[in-house]
């Protein structure tokens, strides 16, 4: 069965510090990978998604970046954190989408709760 | 109009009650719909997928109304453990395969 891991679980960082969050998926090949942020009392905001190694699509311009160095590894980074970067960061995976396929069930990792002070 | 809208609630119901909440969507070409359950400070977990008129899984029933562009989630015989936030996700058509999430509806089941 497939599992998705994220770490760290919680993180407290000062403004201006760098960030690196990691996500790995097991039990599947060539998944689509996603990074979401959920701010307190807000909905899920899609930040980045990837359909393959080295392929990253950005949904929202900001000081975050993402990379996919391996098929089942997705990394979220920042060079300098802002206060507004605080939130609950969720990585998700889904099967690769084929033409005409109606599915896209996404499965989420346990998340990283980031507080920027 | 937002792409996916949900009443934030909270819906407060006694154990054993039947409760339903709706999720409206703006893209009439949307093809696939999902309900997720999110417990406090946890990740969303997939509850149900809907590709046609509806789906049923035990006490949970999802109904799709394409004419009025909403999908509903019905929970029968509510349990205390059903207390959570329920997120609706709607997948677009064509190349837009990534679902858009609503902000969720909070359900509190009390004794």
C-alpha cells in the first residue's frame, strides 16, 4: 500500500531564516505530487504541483520554491521566511492522470505546522 | 462567485441525528467531486469520490445535483467520532485535473 511521509512535523523559525520541508511517497511510481498550505481558518491553497522529476508548476507567486529531485521526493524551500509563511503545509500525491480519466483522488501526508516568529 | 463554496458552520447535532451539508461549485463542466474529512490539526482524509449522480458508503451518502451545481453529504446516525471538518473538492474539466477545495464545514456531534 502507498504511504506518504512529511517532516518535520512542527517547526518554529525566525523571520528571514531558510526553510526546507521534505515529502516522500512509498508504494507507487510516477505519482503527481502537490504542496498545499492551509492557514488558520482558511482553505487549502495549492502552492506547487509536479507531474514528474524536475517538473514543477507554481500556482502562486511568492518566496517559496519547490523541487522534485527524485520520483517520489518533493521538497518545499524558502531562502527567507516571512511572517505570512506561517501555516500548515501539506504534501499530497495522486496517480498520474491519463487523458479522459475522471479520477484524481489526492492523498495527504501528515503535514508540517510552521510558525514564523 | 467562488469556485467552491461551503457553509463553514458549525453544525451542532445530537448523537443519532441525520445531518446534511452542501457544497456549491461554479464550473458547470466539473466532472469529479470528492469529500474529505479533516480532524483538528490533522491532514484531510478522503471520505468519498463521486463521478456520477452519487455514492454511498455505510452511513455516508453523497448526492450530486448537476442542474443546481451542488454536491451534498448526508450523514445518518451521527456518532461523536464524526465531529470534524468536511472538505469538498471539485475537479475541473479538460486539462484542469487538479481539484479545487472548499473551506470546509465544521460538524460537532454532542451527546
